[in-house]
């Protein structure tokens, strides 16, 4: 499925005209100006799966954030916006084949890390509450309590519950269960499968982070099936050879000037992996 057919970024000349029009000179950076134009990236044409490849500083994440802002899709984590991002987005244009579904979203590494930390912090809070409940049980069960007014009614109920239950049953009745804490890779994979539904445009910024090679391959299968059978469109920034090898993916190499569309097997990172394993071939 294709919702977003193309996206046009401002050219170097358009950027230059905008910067000249600003009378103030108190800024050291006009980010995201001058990032994508340095390699003449002015237009992206999308397939059901489109991949942005390039080294650090090539503009992969910048492009995804700009597209997310222009399309207005959902995002979880707040990211650093520059003073000039709204001006830059206004100079961008997009073409759509279908209305972009409301469940569309951008997923970044920060989203995944925040999700894992939230689970960990929730469990730590539950563990702290459990320790307090153990003390409350002992105080309630063995305290010399006498109800003197209706203000003591809640405490009376707690005393009666404590005296009618064992310590473990009392704590379980007062406390929610711990959320199951998976490994980082399991949690990251679950986050993608929970957030990516049917019929949506999804922008994924380096989704391989926190995923083992095996988990990356599982994610690739999930994404391929979502694009093929469940009406999803993906725009992905990645270094991962597993994601770069996705079936039918259109790959833009942001390291080239001008930016070019290339086969995954011709990309520098992939060739580096290939040469490394060829060098050690006899050890397998």
C-alpha cells in the first residue's frame, strides 16, 4: 500500500533565499537547513517499503522528522525541535495517493528506550509498594485498634482484612501484579508489534537498535508481512544489512552526492560485512 507517494525538500537555492531574508544574525545554526541539501536531496519517491541509508550526519533522522512534522502523524517521545524547523517544513511539499491513516506514526529509538524504562520504573514502584504493604499488614494485624468515629472506618476495614488473611494474601489483594519484564530485545520487538497496526504509514528511525540479529530478522518478517498483507507503508532509516535486504525495498543512499537509489548489496556497510565474513570464511 502507498499513502505517501513523494516528498519534496527545499533546494539549496530556496534555503539560501530564506536565510538571506532573516535580518537577525544571532544564530549559529539554521538546522535543519543545509543538512539534506548538501548532497542534493530534494525529492523522495516512495514504495511500500522505502529505506534511507547513510552514515551518521547524513540526514536520515532529519528527513524522517521533517516528513513526520509535515504529515502530522503520531509520535510518543518529544524530540529537540530547532527554531527553524517550522520554517523548513513550510518549504516542503508532499503528494499522497490515499489519505494518511490516523493511526500512522513515527517510531524512534527514544520511543523504544522510554518504553523499556517505563516498564522497569513501574516494577520498581510496585516492589517499593510491596515492602510498605508488608509493614502495613503487621501494623494492622497486631495493633491495638478501637474504632472511635466514622473517620476510623477505613482503618477498621484494613485491620479486619489483615486479621482474616495471611501476609502474602493480604499483599496480593492490595497490589497489582508486576508487569512482566522482558529482555531489552524482547521489549523492543514487542513495542514495534504493539504500535504497528493495519493500514498505516510508519516511519522507523533505526529500528535495529536494541535488537539482536535474530530479532532483526524477525522484525524484517513482521514488516514485510505488514506491507504485503496488511496495508502498511514503511519509510525506514537503517544501517542494518537485515533491514536493507527487505524484499522490494527502495533504498536511497544519503552518503552519495547527489543522493542515489542503490541495490543493498552495493552499499558500503553491507560490503564491509561481506568482506569481513569472506576473510574469515574458513573459520566457519
